[in-house]
């Protein structure tokens, strides 16, 4: 039996425990460790850390800095080959034991990809779930969050680079980096990424000058508006590549007659990447198409969209000319009536 009633002090009372102060301290901790578990834990809590400065000498950060950091870490999250290094030869780490007591070992590339995946899924939970208010042409100024984050000169290029078009590692043709696989096995977070990109496309084409808001300073507002609209225009060819990869090119039909020369050139470039295959296209040897008609025959959606664009543009111009001539006749008839009335 115990001879006294001494209660030992709880071990947690013997040490200081506090949360991470802010994003600046978070970055210091991230750079200071090479431990997988610590880095994964830091990624897990990173979006909940304050962005405010604790001391005046600390650098200032905002949400675009944090999202940019996570996008950089998450880059190539679904490509194991990207994380392999010649210097890793022979390296292997024990990370756990399986249910039979056998050691589970991983190579450095596995650990790097594990961190990239963690960063990607944290983005799914905290950034890619951003909601678009309004549909198509009805994207309104309530979407200031999209303008502030997605269209910022600091973050938007990082997003475009994250979903960049590259030559596929295996096979031929182009692909979009970091897109999740679109199948029944994809997680809710991965599906959110696809939704995010489709909403971004609607936002880019639905954005109009009168839906942008930059405060009361007219000169500064006009400058920022011009910069935003230029950034949007430059991004549309990139977004077309993304829509092709997502098989969502039909979305552009709503804005078909508004496509500019850069968008037309991108669609044409994509269409002419199509191939004619001898086993089904009646050619002697497999080859690239040489015309838009051949691209249509090969089944290119980009080529068919361009054909529709050219047809609608021509028909629109024809009807516009007819209407202008009709208005001219109506005006002439009106004037003749006025002159006749004066004579009488």
C-alpha cells in the first residue's frame, strides 16, 4: 500500500506550450526541420496560422503568399518520377511496421511525394473549394474573393504554372500538370479541383468591367481594372488547354463569338495536333492532320468548335449587314415621307 498521498505534478505543467505565432514563425519551423512527420504536421496546420506580424521587423504576408507556398510544395503531387534523384540511390527509410511486424520502408521519393500530396489535399480543403457566385454571363461583383486571390498579379501566375500544359511523360501529346484523375476513385477534394477550374473558366469569360470593384480612387481603380482585364485576356488561351484536358470545351459555346485572335490561334493549334490513324481514317501511314477539315474528321472537338465559330461569325455578319440595309431603307422611306409631306 502507498505510504503517502503525494500527487506528482503533471508533466505538461512543467513546460511551456503555445501555438505557432504566425506564418513567419511557421516558415522558420518549416525551414529548420528535415523530419517527415514534423513537416507533414506543419502542412496540416498551416492554413489555420495567423498571417499577422508579431513584431515590426518581421516581413508581411497575406493569403496569396500562403496559397503560393502550398502550390509550390504540392507541384507534381501525382507524379512519383518527379521526386526521384540520382543522389538517392541506395537510400531507404523505415517508416512503420505492418500488421505482421515487418518493417515498412520507403525511398526518399516516396517521402517527398507524401508531403506534396499532403500540401495538395490541404489546398483542396482550404483553397480549391472557393465558391463562384453567379453563372456564365451573370458573374457579379460579389465575387471579389476571386478577383483578390485568383487574379492577383502575385498568385495567378502560380496557379497557371501549377496547371501548366506539358508534354506527357508517357505517350504523345500534351497534358495538364497536377490534374487529378477523373474516375470513381477520386476523392471529394480532387473533384473540387475540377469544379474550381470550371468555375475559374466561367469567371474569366464572364468577367466584365462593370463587375469589378477597386475602391473610390478613380485613377487607381481604372489602372487596376486595366491590369486585371489584361491578365484575364492573357490567361484565356491557357484555360482553353485546361478545358480540352477536362473534356469541357463545349463550355465556351456561350462566349463563342467573343473569342479573340489568341483564343482562335490556341484552338487551331490544339485542333492541328490531332492525328489520322491508318486503321480507321483511310490514310497510308499515321500522321498529323494538315487542315481543320481533317481535324474534324479525326474527331477534334477544338476543330468542330472552330468550324462552328467561323459559321456563326459569317452568319452573324450576314444578318447584321441585312439589318443595316433594312434600317437604311427604313430611314430613306421616312425621309421621303417627310419631304413629300412638306410639298403637300
